[in-house]
């Protein structure tokens, strides 16, 4: 688009997002500005993916943003479309995804008399976005550039636009080429770098914990170099899976702020947080006395602890400046291996005659040869899925951990499969989560997404029922008759299997691995064992 060429608001928005790498858009349209937005995207060769729910569209846009290192875009109609999408936007907010969410809006003429479906949409979305507005000011082009730049500032997050048809079609002068671009964060001062070097040099048993800010390739590369230079145990958060490969000799498990990692982290004399965002941790107080060196894109407040020193700015640059003249720690390979083995042992199920969640995960990983990305839903099955599905690189495992919303895995898996059709994706979900987003299997079928959904069909809201058991309360109605997901998914266009034994499951996995397009394996299992596993993990 040439400088000073006339365009309208939606064309300008699409043009700017395409410049920043937008690959596709998602959502459930309304009859207003949604049409203008989808048509502008069509003319810009950006495909529109019709989802069955608005929150799923926002989740797909967030996962696309992660995998593309670009803004995501989702849309909905006004009123109920927006409120349905709000959970997906909240997920993008707390999972740090730069997503533009656009809904139809109410014009000033309508607000004079309309009450049907009307509420203050901007006020609703303001607490869960980094920008919420209507682009109805004097300079919408600059406002669009500003909101894109704002989304990219750490911590990253979504923007909301309430857009009427009149504003969408309003003519704007195309300003000069976007000069805002990616935001440049200030680096730590030299004196803080020198202090950090002294802290690391004095430590004999440092431990490194990598979080979601480490998922950027250059950050992950820098952290891997730091781990190797120090020969120290390294843990990752759920969202940080793959920053340190599970096969790495220094990998020591997953850090949640719970119990299973305390033997390792509790014996450290320096804890180095590398790109950890406190939004990832469970709601338990910080339990470690060792000083903390906090290396992050930005200073997060509130935090679980007060660091001895914080290095805030580009993570890779900070670590690169620290990494000269580092010596190996006093950790032995045997000690690190013992902590890693302790983690996996704590997460392993006791043997039983029926399939365990751990077996469901490990058998799937073997059948698919570790090739697909894994998308994981919130729920009791999550413990086994994240622990036992190995990751070699960032975003090999996709999970909502900031919001930890259910109904995440299937839309996330669809987005991952569309992003990389050859690699495809596996979505592991509980029966409760799948019932919340069953319609997205139809989206997968319509798009012929290379996605296999594995349902842990245990007939209960297992994670909540665990908490009931811990409180020693009687049955409170958290169970249901196990649905026949295989039959339902077959009706939506998926190739399906319903299994109860290891032999049946192995055959289903083989069939799914050989099938192109959407598949679903409905695994009927017993929920017993989750309580012991969660106690091992969280204490």
C-alpha cells in the first residue's frame, strides 16, 4: 500500500496486521463490521476460519500468534458473541498472547434508543486487554499502529476493538510505513550485570527455572547455553516445556511452585529464574530461602518473592552478557539425574489392570513418534500429559497455564494443525473439557485439520472431584454417565475409535497415526489415582 493512498479502517487494520505476519483469522461473524473485516482479509489473501464458538476463535488466534510470532486476529458479533468470546480473550491476556479481538458495535444513533443486547462492551473488555476502544477518534491509523505495538510490549496481551460498520468503512489517510514496529526494551545496566555475574560466580549449586518468556527462540538458545555452561539442574514451567529438552542431561523436571521440585530447588544456593512469569505458578507461597536472580522481559508485580537482583529487559541479551567466564557448578551428573528420576517417579501411576493416564500419554507418544505438537486441556489428565509427553523445542506442548481454562486443547490443536499441516497435532482433553467445545471437531473436519483428539473419558469433573476428596466431603454431583464421544465425533466428520483396553487403544493409535484429517480416540478409563498424583506434584 503506497504512502498516502486512500483506504478505510478495516483495510488499514488488515494491512498492518498482515505486515506484522498475520496468517489467518478466526471466529463467528455477526452482520455488521465482521463482514467488512472478513472481506478485507479475503482481498488481502488472508483466510477466514469459521469456528463454532467465539471463545474457541480467540484461543485459535492466540495459539496462531504464539506459533507465528505475529499478532492473532479473532472476531465475533456484538452482545452475546462478545461475552462468549471473553473467556478466550482472558486466556490470551493471562497466557500472554498478542491477539486483536474485534466485535460488532453499537453506533451513537443506536445507543439513543437500543437496549436489546446492549451493554458497555469496552468496559467489559478493558480489564482483560491491553487496549480497548472503538477506533472512532480523529486518527484511527495511528491508533491501530499504537495498539499493535502495545500488544507486543511485555507482558504481551490482547487488544479489543468494538467496531461499527460505519467506522469500519470510514476513509483514512494511510500514514507512512509503520514506524512503531516491534518494541525495543531497555537492557539492564552494566552494574547490575556485574552484580549478577558475582552472584553466579559465588554460587556452587545454582538451579535454573525457565518460563514462558523463554519460548522465543533466541531466549531459549541463550538459556540452553547458560545451563550447559553452569552444568546446573534446569526445570521448566508447564508453558516453558521444550526450552530445556526432556532428553537434556540437565533437565530436572517441571516447576509449578509445588512439592515435587522442592528436593532439587530447595538444595540450591542460587535460583535463577529465566523468563519466568509468576502467572504460571500455583497459588502457594514461595518456599525457598536461597537468593533469586530474576531474569525477565519486565518486572512482574505482584510476584511470589522479592529477588536479590532483577535483570529486566531482553532475556537473551541479558544472559549473553552474563555468560562469559562461567565455571561449572558443583552439581554432579548423578545428582541431576536423581532429581529428574524423582520427578518422573512421583508422577507415575501405580500398576493396575486397566489403562492409566500415564499409559495413555506414553503409548500415544510412541505411536506418533513424537512428531505432532501436543495441546493439553486443563484437568486431572494434564498432570500426566505434560509430564510424559516429551518436548524438544518451545511450543512442542501447548497449554493454557495463566488462565488454565478448560476447552483449550481442541481449538489449540486445530490452530497448531493449520499452522503446520504436515506435523499436525494431538489434543488431549478430559470429557468435561470436550463437552464445552465439541463443535470445534466440526471445525477440524471442515478444515481437514491433521488433528487427533484423545479423550480421557472418566465420567467426572476429575480435578474438582480431587479437591472434594481432599476436603473429605461426600459425593456432590461431579460425575456423569460416560458419553459416547466416538459416535458424536463420527457424526461431526471425524474418524473415531472407542476403546477400553490397552490392546484396543494401541490399534486405535496406529489407525490415527496413519489417517490424514481429524481423528478422535474415546478412551474409557477409571479416574482413580489422580489424587495421589496431584499430592506428589503439588503437596
